[in-house]
C-alpha cells in the first residue's frame, strides 16, 4: 500500500481542476492567455463556418456567393486552432519539465529517513508512471480545450438562432452532465484502485530484478513468485482497469448516442410544441452534426484526463509529504577555515529501530574527534551501529541530541548541506553512477584513467564523454569504480563502509597499503568501517562500537592464543573520546 496514503487527503475533482489551472497559470500566464484567446477565436470561427453553411444551403443566389466568406473563416479557424493547440502544448510540456525537476530537487532535499519511510518503489512510481500519465493525458488538453471552446461558441450561435431550442438543449446537456458525473463514480474508484495496484506491482517487479539470482536457485520459489505474487498483483490490476474502463466506455457511448437522440428530438419531436422555420431547423441540425466530432473527442478524453488527475493528486501528496525540506544551500560556507580540517562529535545520540521486538536502538552518546590527515578505523560487530554512525558523520542522519562540529562551527539544519560537501563516501549499499563527478575539470579523463588502471580495470573500462564506458560489472569491480568516483571528487574527508568486503586479496592490499596512505599524504581525513583485522596496522587510530557505544580496542588473537596476526603500535589501541 502507498506510504503516502493518509499523508494528504483525497481532494475533490473540482479542487484538482482548479489546481491544474493554477499550475499552468504559474508556468506562463502569457502562453495560457494566448491559448485561451486563440481557442476562443477558433471556436467562434468554427461556429461561423456552420452559420455560413446553413446560409449557403438555403440561399436563393446559390451557395457560391458565400465561398469567399467560407474559405476565409476556414483559414482563420485553422490558424487560431493551431495557435491555441501549439501554445497549450508548449505550456503543458514546459510545466511537466519543471515538475520533474522540482520533484527531483525536493527528493534530494528531503531527509533520508523520510525518504526511507516513503519507500523507493512509491517514489519510483511517481517519478515515472505518474508523471508519464500526467504528460500523456495532457497532450490531449489542447484538443479538449479547443473542442470545449467550439462547443460553447456553437451553443451561442444556437441561442442566436432559437432561444427555445437552446434552452431545451441546455437542459438536456446539464442533465446529461449530471448523469455522467453520477455514473462515473464507480469507474473512477476503480481507476484509483488501479493506481494503488500499480504501486504494488512496481514493488514486486523491483523484488524480481533485485532477487533474480535467489529465484534462479529455487524453481518452486520462482514459480510461486511469478504465478502468485506478480501474477495475482497483475491480475488484480487488470481486473480493476477493465472494470474502470468498461464503465467509462459505456458511459461515454451512452453520452454519444444521447447526442444523436437530441438531434432527432430537435428535428422531429420538439417542433410539434415549438414550431421552427425550416431554415432554423436546417441550421441547427447542421450545427449539431458538426458538434458530434468535438463532443465525441471530449467524451473519449475524459477517462485519460481522470487518470491524470489521480496521478496529479498522488504527486501533490508527495509534495506535501516532502514539505518542510531544508532550504537551498546558502552562499556562505560556515565551515571554511585556513587551518586543518577537524571533525568533532560531542555527546551525539541517535535512535533507530532495533533488530528485534520493535525496540528503539540507541546509538550514543558518542564523543569522537577526527583530525586532518588521520586514518581512522571503526570496527564492531553486526548491529553495533557502525553504519548509523557513518550516516551521522556524513550528515545524512540528524542527531537527536548532542552536537557535531566541523572546524569549530556547529552543524545545524541551515548549514547541513554545506557540511555534506566536505565528504566523499563509498557506502556498503552504494550506487554506481555512470557519469563522473566534477565533469568540468580539464584533467578529469586523465585522472580517472590513472585510478582505473591502478585498480586493475583498464582492460574493461574506459572514460568516454565524461562517463564510464560500462557499469555492467561484478559487485567488486563496480565498487572499484565507485572508489574512482570518490577519488575524483577530491573532498577533505573520505568515508569507506566495508569497501574491501568483496574484493580479492590483491585489491584489499592495494586499498589498505597504497590508496589509503596516498590519501593521507594528500592531507585527506579517512574514516574506514572494516572487519579486516589483518590490515588494522594501516590505521592511525581505531575505535570500536559495541551496543551503540564506543569502547577501547583490544588486539585480535589467533585461536591458539598467539600474538595478533597484524600487530600495530600501542598508541593505536585506544578510542579517542
């Protein structure tokens, strides 16, 4: 189920419609005004064409006398309709472009814990399917807008021809619209269910892709997952969509046939009580026949527009859930200092769900100082809080109490974005980007190629147009490329979370014995989360986490009680608090 449900209430269709108008007005009131004016002209020109046709049919001098007027109006109708549709097309696409960018920025600005609560699959559905649905549906908006203007203009012409027939037609049209609104409630509910089912389907597809290796190892499990998990979800989506679209199809077809019935009633029935001249009946009949196409187009577009409204509602719920995100980074860097980089944690505490019994696990209080040019190892068992401490150090989690300082300046909400810019990290669940960071640097390709060769990847990967030639590699090789990206960022502080866990012995040695000392020589601060006790001697200092607290470090002995496999100086064997 969508994690945003309940985050913002479902709004009425008229509220969403007003929101859509306001949405487009904010993008460009000039384009919206131009489209409205041109659409009005096209509608009036279309109605005038019908009037000329009516006059031409009954003219004593013959229809040829109206040829110039007819073709002139046709040209005006073409020019105005094209201008309106193109203006609205440009407006909608500009708005959708800005929506994509704004949502992406809001997601980047939102706290990491909030994003985890929303769920990756939910965010993915909104950034892909919902915006695509919104985009595809509102490609119809220019057509629907011009058809609506044409309908209003033709109704105005009908009122000029015969007020009684216009009043009858308006009453029938109002009754039909009310009936349509009542009849579409159930199909609309089905379409809302389709949207929720699609999010569940995306979650299952994500599990399929990420768990394909495990599924290949168990035929029964893979069969169950495809047939029952994905199959049931896809079947529920199919059923809900068919029910919803069946209802809309029936309602739309009823509306279309009713329009024909209205034509028949005005032509054959109503004149018995409201006598009309043959000229009026002919003109009104032509007018109604002319309106069949725009009315049918409007009716057939309504289900698609309804889906767009549902998607926009979901997008607005996401924006509401992300409201209150940190503001953009200020121009002044409060952490800039000519002296050496110095990071300090004072009594920092952070709570998060524990591994069992839904209890809150407390990390802290943590007192720690890290100086420039230092290689600090953080060790500890699984569940001890190492990764959470890394998230706090990187500024991705906010401490619930205590203080963090960088170069003597406290880290706060308003400057946390500046703080993060001092770090480069390769996390245990890292994501490898195809494009390299700092793409504006002149020597980027040369530096990247150097590090790729040093990590034994030159035979597989090159740098082309500011990006890696391929990222389809093993997890260990991908992690090496992530290390290359981190090196290219050239930040003051580096954090590596179990980088060497899936590397072979050769590259473990390269990492610990060559790359880390190189960073130290360049004056970088290096924080390494590691279980590789064979390389503890590479650290300047080691701190150990146990049950969320920093403890003193003791050497790891062999099973026979011999000396440590990798002895290191006594001054290393302490926690710095």
